[in-house]
C-alpha cells in the first residue's frame, strides 16, 4: 500500500534541503571577507569589543542591520568563527524559503505551485553562493519577503496586529538595507484594497509607521549622538554620487574614477556626514544640469539590473565555475521567462500577483536612481520564482482540466 507524502512533509524535506545545500556551500568555500563583507565583520567584532559599530574609521557608513542582528549575536555565542556566521546565513535562507511558500499560498498557488516555489528557490544557485559571503542580502531577503507576505494579508485581514508586525519588519529593514523600503508602496496599495473604511485604513497605516519609527528610533538617536544627524547611514550621498556624475555608467564604479576622486581623501577627513552631504549635493546638481542624461542613465540601470548573468568572474575560470555560471544563466532565464509569460494568462492577473509585480517594480526603481551591482537583485528574485511557480502550477492544473474534459 502506497502512502502519499503530505504537503507539510514535502515542505519540511525541501526546507531541510535548502539549508543543507547552503550549509555545504559555506563549508566548502568560506570566502575570505573583503570590501563590504569585511566591513560588516569588523563592525560586529568592534561592537563586541566595546568599541561600537565602527568600520574603517566610519561610525555609520554601512547599513548596521546585518552585523547588529546577525553577526554580533552569532559571534557572541560561538566566538569569532566565520563558519558560524555562514551557517546563520544558511538558516536565514531557509526562513526565506518558508516565507516563499507562505507568499505562494497567499497568491493562490495550488499544492504543486506552493511546493515548486520553495523547491526552485532551494535549488537557486546564487542564493547558495551568497550564503557563503557575509552579505547583508542574506538578512534583507527574509525581511523583504515578510513585508510582501504581510501586505498580501492586509488585503483581506488588515488587523492591528498585522499592521504592527509589518511596521516592525519595515523598521528592521530600514536598518538592514534601506533600499528595501522601496516596498512600502505595496503596503499602501494593499491597505487601499482592503475592506476597511478609509479612516481605519489610515489608522492601520499610521500604526505601521509608528511601530517602524519606534524600531528605528534607537539607531537614529545613536547616529545623532555619534555622527551629528539622525540618519540611517552615511552612504546615501556617496551612492547617489557614484550613480550620477560625469563618469557614471550605471554600474558601481570606484570614486577614484569620478571627478571627486582626487579630493576624496581630503573630503573624508572632514567627517563622514560632511562627505555624505557634499556628495549628495554634487549628485543632485549634476542631475539638475543633465536631466536628459539622467533619464537615459536611469533606464540603462534598469536594463543592467535585470541583465542575464552572462558576465564572467574575476580571473581565469575553472571548468566547475564555468558550468555553475551556465546553470545559473539557465535558471535565471527560465525563472524570468516564466514569470513574464504569466502575464499572458488572465487567471494569473490577480490583485495579489499585481502586488508582487509592484514590489518588483518598486525595488527596481530605487536602483535606477543609484547604481547597479548584480547581487542587489537577489533579495527580489524569490518573488520572480513565486510568479514562475504560479505559471507552472497553472499549466499543470489546466492540462489536468483539459484531460478530464476530454
């Protein structure tokens, strides 16, 4: 007698797989932290040593959420061991997989679609690789998925508890990676779609905003005391300038390659807040003086943001790396192709899938203002995976319906 595996059992097996492959990748590679990754590590180590969240002489340049909420607690419990942090990344990815399942369910996916969405993410190669880096995207991804999930629930059950929960998640996201705040319009539209009266919709939105501010307030107060302004970080002007200056090309470029390069070190000595505000002013001045070029560059950034992963890594490629990149390209094209194809099916053009697309567009839009690094799109890829799984689920169920009809 055959025993059918339940959906919960399948989900549990997929979640275990998602954790195992990322943990195995972390154990196999354990890449030495460099650049921002090293910065997050230094922030966590300095915090535990009593020196505060310092990195390279800066007190608030990098986003603090990942070192504050992930690295510092892990290092405090297990010691300063890179592998412990990478296993925490694997756990965060597993949480993301679970949230993907819940969002797929809210979006109307059947059993096959729900499990497919988690299964595709479990096998999605870039999330394996970035789990082996000290990258803030490992934390941003579950937080952004949390915003989308709670927003979808707001369309039919916008309780005070859900509003407070989404406010808390937005607050954490603001500290972890404020680009994720681009998803806030999804909450606004979801509440507008809810059955509540206008006044109660405003009350729920106000509650979410209040809770978000309460979560962020301690960090803003700290930065006011340390750097002189209640800012989330001091890299906004820096990033805006890198994406909007005479040398900008849409991708990340070194500030040494910009007109500010020769005087950058001198400007830094005036303090990170002064440097941030100066670069912000120069970027805005360039935008005002070059509106047509800014607009053209913005659309170029959108194209770069979604460009298939055809780029090569640094240095000569091994055969294994070449095959991995080819598999990544195949996965990416399949996921994006299916997600876009879903718009052709009327049954898949629902309010909930519309909100998912809105989240994708809003997150793309914020990177059109700054610059593009390919890993920046990874936190939003799970939403494309859900849309792709919905298409497969639809095609499977439609084929079954056609077979029964015959």
